[in-house]
C-alpha cells in the first residue's frame, strides 16, 4: 500500500491523509474514537468516489492511525482542530461530511465552526457529546475519583485487546465542545443512520439531534439489527445511498 500523504498543522501535528481528486462537492470522512482512516467505511466510500469521479478525503486525527502524537494526549478539541485545518487547507469548496460515531460529533462542530465549508452531512451512529452524556454520566463515583486524582482511567475495549484510556483532559475539554446544549443550525441536507442493535450509542442520541437542531432537510433512518460498526454490506450500501442523496440536494 502506498504511504499516505501528510499535512503539518499550525500546532505542529503531522496529520496523515489520502485524497482523491474529483468533482464537487467533495466528501470528507471523519472517523471515530480511536479508529483510523483505513476502516471499512472510509475505504468503501473512497472506492465509490473513485468510481464516480467524486472528490474524496480521509485522514487520521492526531494520536490515531499513522498521524503523529499519542492518543492519550488528545481530546475532542484537538481532533476538531485537526479536522478543521484539513478541510480548510486540503479541500476545494463546500464539502459533504460523513461522520462515524465520534466523527458525527466532529462533523457537528464543523457545522458550527466553518458552516461555509459544509454542503451536507451524513452521520453514522453519530455520537455528539459522548464524553459527558455517555462516559462521565456512566462512571461510578470510584471511577470519577480515580480519573480526577490520577488523570486517567483504563476501561475495557470491546473492539480491541487494548483498553480505552480515558483522560481527565478528554472529559474536561469535552465540556467545551458540547453541541446539543445551545443552538445548532444545520441549513443543508442531513442524513442520520443508526442501528437498533447499537450498544455504544443509544437510539435516543439521533432522536435528540433531530429534536435539537434546526434545519429543513433532516432525516433519520433506523436499521433493525445493525450494530455500532454499521459495516455489513447492506449497511455500506445504505451509507452510499445516503451520501448520493445528499450530493443530489447539496
């Protein structure tokens, strides 16, 4: 496999990325928490973009994949900064953001930060505000005490043998990045996809996005039996159709 290109951000982080030239509006894939740009959904969408001549961009946040930095040193604000600079510096014109899990939160932050660069949004098991509403809210008093005293907490990871290391920085910074507490304007096509068997992000979350955000073209599709990965062939086809739908309306 050809090594990815890299972009050095203003803060000095080296961000690995892969870019496909093509027509606009381009598509930018935003990955999930502790995932990378070589995941099934990102690669599938890149192949679709190449087949259809659509511009496409995928990348690794700092501390993820082959980008520089340690995962434990990062936080939502850092990863949003990475995404913003990559989108602003490496894409031409408004983009369609496809956010998976944490990437859905990052996409909503981009809608607030750089609305002029957003032509549409597809959320796949989108998980906005999860550090506060899912992590912190579920921690026991003992977990909270350990986290605050030691600065980090190791949790079991269902997707890897390596534990999730949750840092105090991640939790505290997350409170500065919440998107479901104040006005959230999404004045472009929005498609949310969510599986009923998702045990990581509750079904209440996409419903809350729909209820909270303002926008004239927002749709939620619930898929019976689909899990958080949303990577089965039929799920990938749904993602492709959702992205295509947004490109036709953007």
